[in-house]
């Protein structure tokens, strides 16, 4: 790409020319968040994908999110700046292994976190996100037997919150499991006034220290509305861009991971760049393509989720 090109201007032009909408997750790099038409968590992004009247959905996020957009708007062109933007959590739940697992619990309702492939969604009864997981579980009768997956940490958190005894698939997210309990404890000691807020994909030991637990949108709202001025944030650090924009006087400290990095990036989310976003809009590639039969099966549990959380 010509380095003299103003990519912001070019992307704005392409948006209008092609009637395209850019949906971005909070974990995208700040430039992408700034050019997006809508920034949100997995639930908000899927609601937007279902209702948009744009011809092209440019999904700045990871593959399962763009796939969900395609399932909800199958006649629209869905573009993903980098098709390799996967998800370590979705990868922990291969469809063949999950099919065998499910066979062991034939009388169970399957609730699957949206961070999973379309094949997994097609084997599920209801999809959920971190925003509505508790609500979705509670929408079922108390004695309903439930399989929950693929994230064991979110599953354990929801089981605790709802008092339901669920069978959990043992998957997890590399980004949320890498937080260092020791470093967080030290940081909390150094910042006694700070509130510690965490995403439910973090391990139980980390969640036990949290003043607030929630989805990315939940964390953002909490941080904006809390009277406190300082926050230690245990999720992917991209969300801090929106926190800082909404509350410029507050201090947001990314929770430290278990390595020598100061903050915690999702390597999959960060595969998308402004340059790739521009190229994918210009050439309308790469496009998310899906089998029609799979779409028909996978849309049912997603629609059930959207109905419950409407
Ligand atoms: P949210 O739905 O809370 O934004 O979570 C998405 C995700 O991938 C968390 O790692
Ligand atoms: Fe997947 Fe974790 Fe990245 Fe979210 S942060 S997209 S769960 S790897």
C-alpha cells in the first residue's frame, strides 16, 4: 500500500461507495476502533450484523465473529481483513471430539459460548455470550440438565452464579489464562485505591480478586460509571482504548500477564491491521463463505439466544 495514502480517508470513501459497514470488536487496534461504524462485544456485534441494511459487512474481529455475522445475514457479503484471525478458545473444541462428548449426555441441553465454530453451533441448542450467559442458563427450567462449553472458566463462573450443576467442556482462552495472580496481587498492593475488574474467561483464582466481573461491554460500562478513578483491567488490552476515550481523567492499568510483556494482546485479534482493512474493502477479499446447510443449522441456536436477550 502506498505509504502516502491517508487510509482513514480511503476507508471512508470505500464505505460510502460500497454501502459497507465496519463492525469492530473492542480488542481491535485503536485505529480500527476509530474508523468503525460500530464497536462492541460479541452480543452487540451479532445484533448489529442481524439488523444492518449495508450490502457489505466488514468484520474487524476474529473468524467466529465474522462467521456469526454471515450466519445471521447470509445474503450479505461478509469480509474479514485476515482470514487467519482465529480464536484459541474456539480451537480447544474440535467438532468431532465434541460430537462424541455430546453423545455421552443425550438428555442434556447444549449451551455453547459464541466463541466456537459454526459446526459446534450447529450441534447446540442455544448460543450465549459473556454478556448473557447467566441469563441464558437461567431461562431454562431449574432441573434442566446442561452441557456448557467451550470455556471452562466462563462455565464455572456461570455455574457458581446460577447455582446450576453443568457439565463443562474443558476449553479455555490463552489470553485470559495467562494473567499472573502474583503480579496482579502486587499491583493491587501498589494501587490500593484501584478497582480490579475482570472478564469471566479468566481463571477462578483471578476472578476471586475481582471487584467486578463482566463482558467487555460490562467492564467498559462499569469503569465509566464507577466513582473510582483507577482500574486494573484483566482482559485483552484493546478495551482500554474505549475506556480512556470515555473517561479521560481515569487511570486504566492493564493486568499483567505471566510473561515479560506489560500488557496482554490477543494475537488473533491483532492480525487485523488498518492496512489489511483497507485492502479487504478495496478488493472485497477475503470473504467469509459458508455452506448453506450449515448456516441453516447454526442459525437456530443463535436466534434463540437473540430472542432471549432481546
Ligand atoms: P466479549 O463478548 O465479552 O467481548 O468477549 C469476546 C472475547 O473474545 C473474549 O475473549
Ligand atoms: Fe479468542 Fe481469547 Fe482472542 Fe477472545 S481473547 S478472540 S477468546 S483467543
